[in-house]
C-alpha cells in the first residue's frame, strides 16, 4: 500500500513544489493549509485551487492567536519591509517572522498524521534563499522530527518521516525542480502583501524573481 | 527583573500545582489555556477562576481541529473508558489520547513566549501516575524543548527553559506539593467526563482519588 504523507501546503512556490515532489515519490498525499491571519491569505485560495486540480484530500485550519500580530506579516498597522537581496539572506530575523510558526504547523500536521494514520510529513522550508527565520533551519527540522517521533502514537509505534526536500536547494534549483515536476507556477502565490498582483518588493517576491531569472523559466504568476 | 513564564494551564490538579510552583519560584506567570473540544471543557472555567483569583494574565485559545474527534476525550459518540488502576499505568495508549496534543500545546506556548518575550514554559506532564500517553514522557519533553530552542527567536538569541516540574512525581507527591503551595484543590477539575460532579470512574478521577488518599489530604473538589 502506498505510504501516506501530510503535506504542509500554503499554495506558495515552495510548498507546491513539495506537493508535486511527494506525489512523484509515490506518496498518497493529504494537504494541510493553515490560515493564521497572514496578510496574504489569498495564498489559501491558491492552495485550494491547486489541490483541487490534483484531486488530493485537503484540510484547512484556522489558528486564531491574537499575539501573532507581533509580526508584520499579520499586523495591518505594520508595513512589510523592503530589503535588498543581500540583506534578506544576511541571517537577521526580519519583522515578517511569525512567532513559532513552523513548530506550530509541524505539530498540527503531526496531530493530523496521528489521527489519519499517515507515515510522513512533508514541508517546504529552505535554508539557502530564505528570510532568516530560525524555524527554517536543518537543525530545527531535525529536532522537531525527533519530538514528533517521541510524542505521537504513530511516532512511537512505527516511526514518522519528517521530510524537507527543499532544505538545501537554492530558489533557482527549486524553480528548476518545479518545472521538471510540472508545477503550475501561475497558480502559486508567494507575495507577502496580499494585493491583486505580486508587489515585486517584499523579500518573498525578490527571492522568487531571482530564482526564476536564474533558472531561465518564465513566472506565469507575475507575467499573466 | 523577574523572569517570565508561560504556564500551560488546564485548570486541573497538575497544571494548577505547576502554576503555584512557578509563582513560588519567582516567575512572573502568564497562563495559556487551550480549548480543543474536550468533553470536560468545564476545566477551562476552572482555569479562568483560579487564574483570576491569582491576578495573573490569562490567554485563552480555541483549536478547532475536526480530526481530534478520533479521541474519546473529544468524540461524544465514544464513551470514556473505565480502567482498573493497574491497567491505567500499564503503558498502553488509551482511547482518551488526543493526537499530538502536548506538542501542539507546547508549540502554541512557544509562539506566545516568542511574542511576549518570556523566558520559560512550564507544563504539568507526569510520567509516573499517568494514562500512558506518548506525549507525557521525559524524552518527548526534552526533544520538544530542543525544537523550541532551535525554532524560535528567543530560543536562538537567549535560550528558553521548558520546565516539567511534576514529571517524576507520583500523584501522591503532587497532592503533597500542592497542599504545601496552597493550591485551592476545590477549584480544580480533573474528570474526563464534564458532568456536574467528578464521575469517579475515569482514569483521571481514579488517579486523583488514589493520590489524595495516599497523601492523606481531603479533596475539596470531590467532597464539596
């Protein structure tokens, strides 16, 4: 029987590539999409459309945690910062950091995994072309995987894989992988500002633009 | 300046003892109480009353995760099981297990800690007189603490303590500690069935009753 994976799926470039990767690896996938008040909640709609097109089972969860407004990704009174590409990858934690987000997302995924009896969690963190968040590093993901294996029923009885296939890839590599896997780039949403079109100025837009440019691939989401 | 702790606080005997312990240790405490559809949601009211009486800042969160209905602690179609005391402590995972609960609770606490700038998380798991849940073991808590220290801003910049002061105590020891600290036992709620009075038949009631009996302390919550 095919192994089952819970894919943390925001509808962005990275997690969509993860979903296509997991399907290509032969996993039966269920997606988990979490709304937490992010300005770019339209990524949730992107997630819905992409998962529907693939016919995979979807789970949507809303986390209503007032203190997340400490992040400029959530707080409408705070501007999303505009950094140079050099600043973005300097390792400094920017104001868009959402406190404890990835540990919460992984733990909600672990809960779902335990309830439906899945074998793996797939997530899209990336430690190369990223915004300096502490919860996107290989060491953090390894520690979170250990906690999941020790603190869930499936972890202690049969083991759980926590997979981060994009961890060591550049954004350019991710675009190339996505192109190879047939990712519908035009449906994905990366911009931190939830406008009509990607702003082109936030960290996420800049990293994405460089990735597509260096990969020599057309970004259908920007150019449509 | 006093160190600040986020106390995971259900309003039960163990977490109330933890809260009093943390205050006695000199921590400025903020409580975090999480409703997740538990049948005994009246414990949330117990938590509110106890924290108000102490004048500590309280946070209440609701997790709306449909798949938690796989647990008899949540699913109204499933009976809470009634085990002998020997069965309870046999290590078998019972139907009251809530998938991934403690990792989710710790991760929400870590997010709050990061947002408000606290130094420690205090939780009340106990690996002696407990229901055999995988997420109440010392190894799990240690791994979760590592993940929190690697995956949060406060973890990577100044370190976070994850404290489980009851981990190695028997329920009898916990009652004795609570009595010494002045815990208002009559306000705490432990019963898994959320009735008018504790049922006396669920795992939680049985462990609690034995603890009070062996400690020679009167349980005001049962006898009121």
